[in-house]
């Protein structure tokens, strides 16, 4: 069995986090080794409580999952705190499989899901970072990108800070089309699908998990991003 290691938080509403990740991976026929960083009590409209898991317990889960030997890719979602993020970076330091980092900063309901910011070690370790427009702005300290030029500029800054490849998700943008922009060492390209009039939580989790699955199944980065875009579009269409 091909497995991916998923590092993230639980969401008691089931709308996002590890439950959503696991559903996406099983739809793609990929197994999951789940590593819990935080337990959250939330509904679709508010986060009531966040309980971080002690960093040594997070590290122990990662080491145990990697020891089992079937992990072919890693997806990182909600980390909760800078301390846990540093622990994750240290635990994955010698991992040879691709790592996808979804830089989860806030819930759609506005609650902060990461305190203290993302450590440089994690930004540099990830093979792909998948910010939405709001996360890209927060990570680079700019206003929200208004057009392709802003997106390319902000992504360039993130790459200069050590990110290897960035997929900027256009879901928070406007217009008839939802376009994601990939910036990698091999060049840049974009993936487009018609924008759907659905308001669904867990889209960021689903996309990053699907990319990890396609990487685990042996596809290159560009193919994995393209297939994941199609997968999420189909999921939203049937939502
Ligand atoms: N809760 C958890 C545990 C998450 O991992 C995430 C996103 O990754 C969220 C909430 C936020 O999801 P949404 O933006 O759909 O509210």
C-alpha cells in the first residue's frame, strides 16, 4: 500500500483537518499515517477550543510512522504553534520523500490556527508550499495580491526566503475562473477550472492532500498539481 504521512489538527466538525485529509486520500486509494498536532473543538462557524499536543508526542508519532516504512510523501497542515512547527521540521530533516506544506494560519471563521509563525527550517524543507492569497500576503508581509503580477512578485519573495516551489491557490480570488499558479525551479505554470458557486470548508486541506497522494503515486510536481486541481473541482461539483 502507498501511504502518505499527514501532520495536522483534528476538527470536531469534520469539515477540515485530518478527517478531510483522510477522506481525500482514501478517495484516491492512498493510505494515511495520521500525526496529530492539535485537537480542536469547532463548528463550521467558530473555533471553541484548541489544545496543542506536546511537541515530544508529535515527534514520537512522526518517528513511529516513518519507521513503518510505507510513507511515500508527507502533507503538513495545521501545526498550532511555532514550537510544534520547529519540532516537525527537526523530525522530517532526513526524510527523502516529498513534503507538501499547506501553511494553515487561520480558519475560515477567523480563528488563529498557528501562533508564532512558520519557522524558516520548515519553509526551506518543504518541496511545495500551497498558500491561498491571504496566506501568501501574511507570509510575505504584503497586502493581498490583486493580480498575476502581485502573485508572481510575492511568490518570488517567498522563494527568495528559501521556499523550493509554491502553488498559489486562487480560490479566494474573484472572476469566472479559479486559477492556481505554480512557481518552481523548472519554471511557472497555471491550472484553471471554472469557479463554482459553492462555499465549502476544507478545500485547502483537500488540495494539498491530493497533491501529496499524486506525488506518492510517482507523478512529478506539475502533473500532481494538475490532477489535484481536477480532483478538487470534481469534489466541489458534487458537493
Ligand atoms: N481546522 C483544522 C484542524 C484545519 O486543519 C484547518 C485547515 O487546514 C481548518 C480548521 C481551517 O479550515 P477552513 O479554512 O475550511 O475553516
